[in-house]
C-alpha cells in the first residue's frame, strides 16, 4: 500500500439533485473540509484527522449509492481506476489480478458488488463495512425505482400521478406510504419484472468466458475466479422472473454449475463434483434444454468413469445419448466416447468398438461451434484423448499410440493436464507391450514435470492405477516419485 499518494487532497462536491419525477429537492453540501488520504486509505479532516463519516455524517456518502461512494473516494485520492485496482484491490487479494473493468462496472452501477466483496471494499476504501452495505442497498433500491418509473411511463404515456409516484418511491426507498391499490399493482409488477438485465447479460458472458477451459491456470485458481459469479448467480436465482427469463437463467445456471463440477472432478473431489452435477442437472431440466441436459449427463458420467465405477458411467452415458437425440451435438459425441471408455473398462471390447465408431461418426458431423475447443464443445483434440484412453483400456496399443500422437499434435500449450494424461496413457501402453521399466520411467518423467498444483485428483488417480500394475523395481520407482515432494 506504500505507493498510495499521501497528503492533503482538495475534495469538492457539486450540488446534488435528488429528482423524484416532477418533485425536485436540492441539497447543498457546503463548507466541506479539505481531506487527506493516508497509506491505509482512510480519510479525515486536515486538523483533527477525523474520518469522513465523522465530518459529514455516516450516511452522507452512502446515500449516494455504491457507485458514487467508490468513485468519490478514488477521485479524491487522485487515482485512476487502473491504479486503484492495482494499488488497493489487487494488493488486498494477495497480489491476485483485479480487473479494472469490474471496478468500472461498480462505479457506474452496471453491476453491484456482491456480499463477498463488501469486507474487501471496506478495508481498501477505509469505510465501515456497514456503510458499504448501505450504499449497495441504496443503489439497488434506486435501480428498482427507475425500473418502476419506466414501466409507469410506458404504460400510461403521461405525467405520473403524484400520489401514485410517491407510493412507488416509498416502496423503493423504504419511506412510509399510505395504503393504495396502485401500490399493490406496482408491487406485483416488481415481482413479475426481470432482475437487472445487466446482471443477466453479465452471467451469460461469464459462462462463455469460463467454459473456455483452464488456459494454463491450475484447477483451484480457475475455481477461485468463479466465486464472484457463483454469488451473483445465487442472488439472481433468488429473485422473481418471468417464465421465459427464468428458463434462460436456468440454462446459464446449468452451464456454470456444470463447469464447477468439471473442475471439482479434475481436483479429485468426487463427492462435491457429483453434488454440483446434480445441481446442474436440475437446472438443465428446468431450462427445458435437452442439449444442455445431455452435456451435463455426459460430463457427469466421467466422474464414475475416472474414479472406478465404469458400470455407473456407462448407464449415465446411455442416458446422455438418449437426451442428445440424433441431431449432431457435442454432448452426443462426448457421450459416445464416454460409453466407449466405460465399456472398455468392463471388458466389453465389441461394445466399446461400436461406441468408438459412433463417437467418430458423431464427431465428423459437428460444426465449428459444437467442435470448439471449450469445455462445452467436443474439439478434435478431446476426441483423440478420449479414444486414446478407450484403446489403451482395450489393450489395442497400436491404435492408442496413433490417437495419442494425433491428440498431442492438436494440443496447444500450456495444456498441462492434457499432456500429463496422454503421457500416462502412453506409459500404460508401454506396460501392456511388456516393458514395465520404460513404462515407469515415462510415468516418473511426466509426474516430475507436473506442477504441484496439478498433482492431485485425476492425474494422480491415473498414475496410481498404473503404479499398482507395475511389478518389483519399476513399481517401487514410481511409488517413490509419487511420495516425493
């Protein structure tokens, strides 16, 4: 925090205008003192060092809403948004990058900070936590008021009746109002209206962004970066929506919670992964989107498949293929590949080979969207990785090697986990070809090159499975690598 500017900073406030339709109340803020900002981000008068809340009253800035509160403090300190994000918010998170665009959305109130950010904002801006909460509440009420005013204007096409308007204002701002059927109607409208469209659009964008995969990030880091979006999703699901909006939100919820389940699967937290997939399935069913449901089921099937329950995986993959139907889809292709791997795991080679043929046929029919290299697509690289595992489990090493080479040729750096899984498949094939010592060497090399953040969950499960199949010295060598730091 030492790079924050210190010393006295002139702080001026213009007249503020509170506009209630045709009613205008002008409030002057006069005689405000010069304030100073310390390295800790706290404000006070030049003589007494009192905090700004003591000079102006605890509710003065909060009454302006969270956007004005954050922007006013930043501008008083002479900081740009980028400097504020780097000097305060990023430092408070232990150096983790903080997007200045997120700060811009808060200051312009395109989005409101969710509860997980309140304590951090209080610390960084030198304000009491309750003042941050009050400011967010003021902003939320004002947004609701503006929405209701817009509805009133559109419906009646004339000046708003003063009495009705004050009823709306009372409902939005917490002021007492007289009972009136107009107030009841406005309450019903609020219950039927959509939640903030900006939040819904943001969540759709967040789903698109997160489904792009790890992009070099360890699973735990990727999960941490989704936390704020999960909080916003929970908040939006608690609000009333029209049926059509609710369906769209449910689909987005299915996608985001499904991505969380994928990460938990990769981290080796099977129980939590299953729980998140159950949530995703429920949301997908509510959305009525069969392709989303098929995607959730096919991804869910990989949990029992990779952690020792291939029969359960095969059953779930069959359900996924039924939901996907006959039209080309990433979910249908993935379900066929998971079926092949599941049947290969239980020794049904003929069934596995039929499923391989189905997966190849389905993959060949995908368009660029369905075949995109994301968690929601079925890219050629993923296709080869799945078939490598299927042929490896069947002991058809020649075909497995071909799939491994094809997968590596399409694997873009830094796909750390994918490269490690392909290396383990190759080691298993070498073991099946009768060379356990070389298999152990390949696995040890892959393991030691793996960053510590990736040495749990799925990769460890695969390496431990190979280790159990290696006799004597090769097995001891690999076990030693697994237990080393």
